[in-house]
C-alpha cells in the first residue's frame, strides 16, 4: 500500500544545461503524483541555469567541487524524501515516467529502480555507437560479476530509497557513481528492478560533457575491484 505522506526528492545534477533544465523541471512537476522536492545541483554554470531554476521555485544548490558523482551526493545530502530520484538535466530522459520509477519503491517491492534505455526505446541519434557498446559491455560485466539481471547499468534516471542509500559506500565523485550505486546494492542484497523507458537525442544547444575514456576506465575498475 502506497502511503499518501511519502515525499519524493529529485536530484538534478546540472552544468550548462540552461536550454533544457526548465523543461525537465516542468515535466517532473506535471507528472509526479507525490509530494515532490526538486533539487538542482549546479557546477557554477554561466548560462542562466541558476535564474531559470529559481524562477521555477525549486531548490538550487551550488557545488564548487568537480564531478557528476559529487553533484549527486551533494543533492542527496539535501534530500528530505523517503525516495531519491536522480535524473540528468539534458532532457534526454522521459521525466514524465517519474511515477513508474518510484512506484516499486513506495510499494516496498524494490530498493532500487532503473529507467532502462537499452531495455526500452532508443530514438535515432540518442546514443552514439561507442556509448551503446560500452553500456552493453558494462551491463554484461555487472550481471555476471554480481549475479544480477538488469539491462542498463549506466542510465541517468534512477531511484533509490533513502534507507537503502544510508547503507551504501558512495566513494566515487565521477561518472562511476552510477555503477557504485549498483555494485554496492548488489553486495548488500538490495532488491533492484527496472522498467523500459524512452531515450531521446540531446537538444541541439546541449552538449555532452562525458569523457568516454576516463568514465569507462573508472567504471571498469569499479566493476572488477569494487573501488575507483
């Protein structure tokens, strides 16, 4: 039974996503059926991100320390909810799927839920071939090494219960944190589920900040040794 007083905290790590952040926030506001706290953690963007976020009347947190994972952890520290949702600011994910993402957690059927792009629909141009190859390889490694059965370990749209997060050692400040969430969850016997989602191409004015080789090497080390 889903309780009416559940709070969902949404953490949005952002850096120069002023062209897309407003739509992500509005899609979340218009789709969530629960009391929702939205926290944007910004790495000192200079493209109007701060002004847009404040105009939308959601929480804005500046983070001077570098790293995707660092931004997420800062957001988690500000989260008041029973469930923490993480979503990228580039409007490539279906923010309107937030209820699907949190429902298994609120019903206490799982501790972690992933919005799977590789198990869902990739629109043309949404994911470069090298990224797709890397995602499939890392997901295969994860499933084999940690006895799991997921389809997209690197998704940027996921949810975890706050109680589960408290048991995880979130030691990465980089892109590898997405993998750390899952390796730590598996080691602690937490329940992981997922659902298929739609993944869209980036806005023409939005550029990826991903360093494929640096991120890939960090993820590889985490999967093999459990540390960055």
